[in-house]
């Protein structure tokens, strides 16, 4: 199991990586492993504004469909359109090419309420 030390984690297994006021969001290695082979990703609409905790989309796998939730609040800037043709990229590279959306953050400090990699690792060990 990989835990990226450069991202913040939410207890529903989404991660967020920030660069200034822009954030990239995806699902953790733990989440993709639990889901199994990802076969479909549903995205929010580019330009929509979503609040922390709101659904941002769905990841479907051979095992189940799982709702995705915003770890931060912001306006959707882009969706990883490549996942439409190759959703399994989430399984192969959840912290890189398997990213799901980018957003313009409403409040960059909001990430400080999320878990760092050490805390998230301990959290997943208890599941």
C-alpha cells in the first residue's frame, strides 16, 4: 500500500494535492485496492462549485460503485477525461495519472483539517 506524503487525505479516502489556489483530487491507493478493478468514473460538471463533503462523482468497479466526496470546497476547473477511456488508470497510478478533478480552492487553509499521510495510514490500519 502506498501513502503519498505530498497529499492530504479525507476519511472517505479521497486525497487532495495543492499548488497555490489549485487542488488536484483523486482516490487513495487504499481506496482503489478495496474497490478492485475500476471500470467507470462519473465526473462533476466543469465550472460547478462544490462544497466540502458534497458528492463530486462516482467510481464504479467490478465489486461496487462508490460515491466520491469533496475533501475541500472549490470550483471545478477540469476533469481527467482520459479516465473515460482508461478508468483502470486509477488502479495503476492513483496519485499520478489517475487523478480525478482539479478545483480552484475557496479556502486553501481548508486542507489543514484533513489527515497527513502518517495519520491516514494509521486510520486505514484500523479499518
